[in-house]
């Protein structure tokens, strides 16, 4: 894939995550080939770090640290010889932003997960935001902020094979074990879950097997994967995150909610975009149909992660989840 095609494919994802549209276009337009992606994005991120150091107010400094975190994260989506460093820098920059903006934010870590708990300490409800195959806790600021504005405490996490844990862990299909440890660490009786992309599968699998999940939202989550039909770039990415092609094949074979969906008894909102068509991936309509309290929101014009359709689903999903939790 050319750099231009890859940039176009990730445009709505980038803007949805908070990258400035014009800055993104300036950077990606100047890429001679895709191999320059990682280095170019890390240069922009370091530029924001420099601005953070020069800022005259804590707010401005924190905003640049947040921007740096996003750019470092997006540096991991394309070819990057310094993938682990970029993920670590994203993690560090986000931590520095929260130190300035939200001193009450808490870093919580456990076996197979790490992340930030944000929001009021006395919040009546907590939500866990679960990233996907190549996303991380630094990506979904709009989802996190929408829930925070509604009084919900939010734990934004990296799990096995995700974000800052990519260098030391591999993906696992039985994600409910991770969610169970997260709930234990949060010290709450129940949580709401929001899963994006492959995180949608993780959330649905957890809702079926972890009784402390009170409500769940999936966004562009797969119902089933067919390894043989997946495009080569997706298989390659799975192999990277699973620790090899054989492990990736086994993982893909486990991503199948046919038997688990009827076991989901909590309220479930499934959000899909009609333009999100990937060979080998079955979208979420069967999940919503088979879950006893499933609800399906299909946006015909929405792409993967629905970054091109935020007004059509984000506020409604945040309202729905906060309402179910409180």
C-alpha cells in the first residue's frame, strides 16, 4: 500500500482521535513511501514535546503533551523500527498531561494490563475503555471525555498485546480474565465496558463470561474472524501481536461469538458502520440479534471506528451507557 493510500485509510481514525486535520495532511503528504511513516510521526510528536516545555501555562503544556501522546501512538500504526519506543513515549506523554490537568488521575496496573483511572473518586459508576488490535489507551480521548462529562469514572487501559504492553505481551482471546483482574484492581462491584474494533470482541466475550459487567458497548467489533479470508495486512498485524503466524491463526479461530452471544445477559449496544467492510470479518449485527438485551445501531455511512460519523453515535452511546450504569 502506498503512503497516500494508507494515510487516506486512516484519516477519519486520526481526526477522531484528535490529531489536527491540517497537521496530519501536511505530514502524510510529504511521505515519499510508507516506510517513512513512523519516523515522520515521531518527529511531530517531539515537536509537541518541545512546545510543552516552552509553554507558559500548565494548560498549554498539558495540551501539547496530549497531542504528543496521540502522535506517538499513531507512529505505531505504520512501519516503525522504533515501535516500542513510540508506544512508551505515548504512555509517558499522556502521564505528563494528566499530572498537569488531572492530578487525581491514578495509574493502575496488574497482570496483563495497565492504564489510567480518571474522573471523580466518588463516581457512582465506572467504565472501562478497551482498545483494539493496534490501538491503545492514548487513542480514544473523545470516548473517554464523553463519559467523564456524564459523571462516569473511566479506566482507559492497555491489555495484552496492546499499546505500551505490545513489546512484552501477546494478544489473548479469553480477555475476560484480564477484565476480571481490572475489576478487582478498581475495587468496584460492577463496570460498564466500551470496546473499539477488536476491543468490541473483547468486550462481548467479557460480558458473556464476567458477571460483574453491568452494560457494554461495542464499536466496529468483529462477531467472527475467518483467517483464510482476512487481507494479508490484517494477518501480518495479527501475527505481530500474537507472536507468530501459527499463534495468530489460532487466535483468529477463537474470535467467534456464535456460542457466547446468547450468554450475554447485560444490556448491550452494538454500533457498526456500513462502510466498514473487511474480508474475513463478520460485523456485529448477529451479536446484537443473539444477545437477549442487544440493541443495534447501524450507520450506513460510517467507516471503521466511525470516525467519520461521530455526531451520529458518540453522544447517544455515552448517554446510553451512563444511563445504564447510574
